[in-house]
C-alpha cells in the first residue's frame, strides 16, 4: 500500500513516518484524538436532530 507525500508528491510506503525523498515528517495522529473527534461529530448530529 502506498501514500502520497504532501511535500514532494512522491508515492511512498504507507507505513513510512518520514519521506525518504524530501525528509517530510508525517504528523502522528493519536487514536484518542480520533475517537474524541468522532464522538463530538455524533453528539453534534444528535443535538441537531433533537
């Protein structure tokens, strides 16, 4: 599986944390932050419906 580097637009390995071409460091996203965002979206949708 591949992903595109946002800095140099090269296709690199999806597991790479740093681009081997331009040394762009991919930001780390916390799993907890993802869950908080999902819960906030669900809460907002429920609030709008009610």
